[in-house]
C-alpha cells in the first residue's frame, strides 16, 4: 500500500506527463486523494468521483457515496465513470477540468485553482461546502515534495521535443530498409529509430521516457519525410508495455481511442499485426495489444500508455503524408520497422523551418549495402543547384538510373560520377499540407 505522499506523487506525475502544469497536477492529486481516501476506497478506477451522466459513452459503475444535501450528509447510490487504467482516468479528468472548470485550469496558484472548483459551468465540483478548502490544504501540504520527486524521476525541465526534426541521408534510410527486407522496395514503409536523440536530449546515454527523443522516417517511392517520434510509455510503471526493437509491425488507417468517449476519438494508425512487447517489471509477451500510433497531447507531452506518438504540431503532416503515400501505392497496411539507435556519430537535425530533401534526390539515389542502422553524420551534400551526385555505383545500377531519369525527361551527363541536370519541368511531388464531472455537463 502506498503512503499518502506516494499516492499523491503518482497522480501528480501522471498529470504532469499528460501535460498538466504544476498547479493543476497538484489539484488533481489532491482531489483524487480526497475522492478515494488516498486510494483505500477506490472502486472501478474512479479516481476523481466523476458522475456518469446520460451523455457519458464510456464504462460506468454504480456504488454508494456520500453527498451533502440540505446541509445534511446522506448516503445514496450513483453511477460513476469507470476506467481500466489510472492514466485514462487522469486524462479524462484533465479534459473535464479544462472544459467545465476553466477557472481551475487557468489558475496560477493552488489556492486559486481550488477556489475555482466552486464555479464550474454546471456548478460546484462537489456538494461538500468545504471541498475546495480540503483540496487546497491537501495540495499545498504535498505539492512541493511531489514536484521534487517528479523532477528527480523524469527530469522536469527537459525539452520534450528537439528544436528540429531528425535528419538522416535518404540513401542511408533506404539502405537500412533494403538491408532489413528487400520486399519493402516499391511500397510506403516507416523506419522508426528508438533513441535517435539519446545522447543529445535528456540524460546522456539513456533512452528517456516522456520526451520525443526517437525518430520516424516515412519512406515511399516518391520521397522520404522525417518526424520526431516517441516509441515508449510516458512513464515507468509496473506492467506498462512498449514495443521491442528489431521487428516489423503492421498498422492500418483507423481510429485511436475506441474505448474512449466519441469526442476523444480521432483518425490514427491502428496496430493490426502480432508484435513483441516488453512490460515494466514483467515478462515479455507476443500479441496484438492495440498499441497504435497517435498524436501527443495538446500541451506537447508524449501522452503514451505504450503507443507510439508524434508531436501534436507535426501530427497532421505526418498522418497526411502516410495516408497519401499509402493511397498512392494502393496499400491497406503500412509496416513500421523499429530499430534501436546503436551510437556513433551524433544525429544531425534540421532547423525547425527547414524541410526534408527534395523528393527527386530521395528517389534516385541507389543505397549502398550493409549500412548500419545508427543515424550517421552525412558526407557532402547530395544536391547542388539542381544537380545530383551519386558515388560508387555498379554498371547495372547506373544503367537503371539513367533509364529512369531519361524516361522522366531529365538530361543525364556521365562523367566520373553521375551529374543529373534536372530541367525546370521535371515532375515534383505535391506540396505537403502545411470532454464532465459530477453534474450533467
């Protein structure tokens, strides 16, 4: 059984990992402590005592509770929102507070946030007249220790996402996939690298949780696109799962959050193949665990219970590129090859305003064989004023490349290397396209 401070710390850390500021995370922990008696009276995963109104589409559980009616404390049966996982409960609670108790969500002090619980869109959070006072006193007493524990355990103050996107020469990315499985040639595939920014973000040499220190490359016959990525749960916790490296996992275009209310669901990539996973403090498993690829939280956190996530500001572009390229190739499924960063040269990242290499470069460079999956420092630039330089190709590859480019209307000049002068009318890819509570909400 956790001590009261340990219980408080756990809820606080969950809220922070889901993007809540310090004040609101402390309020969440205090409310959960009061609603569940520090976890001793928890039922149905109802960590926050949120009533299940008729509009609630998730799970619910009915049990006896106490209310203050007409100045009298009475017992009654009520239906409450139920959750299989604590992090789901915290996430729903934060959504409720943002939408129904905006004064609490926007407050800059614990006292102000607690007082805001008395003035929601539909009234007070609880019928106990001293409820906000209890929340305030509990939060003030334990918030600082929770903040310190969170900072020591996760690294509060870390930049959640790198300033720029990962950059890896397109020919290296293609070579890694070719070396992994030649069957992927001619189709759209994802290459994910766990710990791509391992040595430059977070604790050096450690694959941190809670930050976007991984990378994913969307590779199609028409181009390569790079995005920041997260392949781990937001926090360590007994039983929580993450994908093992050195495997290929299949996904389809679908919906993330089937078990959640309709307003929390959105299009994402659903896991459809058997995969190898590892669980914190438990044995490895093999199966379909519905570990999808979805977006991080609106606050910028990784927001993962084991799924892979993309920073929210990159999500629309990422999902748009994947869907567009899958449709262009007539694919119903897309494979993600997940590898572990092996060290070596530090990864290179683009400035935030930069874009990936032009697709003409990415689609015409034949990859070398047996390239290490570790991100490497690029050599000389592969494109200079419309020209492409390709080194050390055998005759068959040169002939194939010349034939493809000539057929597309490009002029090919063969010297020591191949220099391709791309005409102005050479076809280019299309540009990228740039939640309630105790009463009835």
